[in-house]
C-alpha cells in the first residue's frame, strides 16, 4: 500500500531573537489548534533553525511544503506577510530571511539536486525586532492566528485538489496537480 501524501509545515526561526521566532510561533499555534481540529495524519509540523541541509531533509519527498519564516525589508512593515512559491526571490536570501544562509540556499540547492517538494509555499513575515530576547513584537504577534488559519486552508486546498484528481483518474492513483 502506498504511503499517504506527506505535507511538511516548517516554522523557521529562533524564538530567542524576538520576531525571528514567527515560524516556530505559527507551528506552535497549529499544534494547539490541532487538539480540537486535528490535521491529516500525513502533516508534519516541524521547527527548524533554517540550516540548508535540515530544510532539504524535511521537505524532500513531500507533496506540499509550507515554510513560515521572518523577513527583513527596508523599509519594513512589521507584520506584513508575503507569500512566495518555489520561484520566490531566493537569489537574495537576506531579503526573504533573517538567516544569512538557509532558506534561499536550500531552495536553490534542492532545485539543482531535484529534491524540491512537489509544491513549495513560503510565508515570509516582516519583523520589527531580531535582537536577543523572547516574545514577538505586537505587530508580528498579531498575524500568528491568521497565518495559522491560512496554513490550514492551504493544507485543505491541497488535500481537496488531490482528492479531485484521484476521483477523476480512472486508475485510482492520483495524477500530479501541477504545483
């Protein structure tokens, strides 16, 4: 029997650098919400420091990978959420991530090695404070619940699209969704 499709939700960041902890904060909220509204068993909720090799190992083989990370833009608008797919602005990692290396390089390397997930979605949240310390700034904390709902909606859309493709395919095996 074929294993169920794998969906990886990856919260990238460091909870000890204020707004850089947005990714882990959203993953934590998803875990809390899953107590009352369980996610499909194929969904893995993962905290990551954003290191290239670890990101690749989490999303390799996934049908869908959703990454939540902090972004620093100049001028910035703390709490603004940007949505990218695998074609995002990864050539300039510092523009999309608070990590010197990591997400951008992981996407580029995965692409070259053929190890990208079937579909990649990145939510980059502009932060106000990446200094040492815990707790999100008010503007960034205000987007955690909405972003958790958005991630759940992406999972549902993916699952529904996959089911439609399976139902319409005569062999019972799912057809690729095309991204």
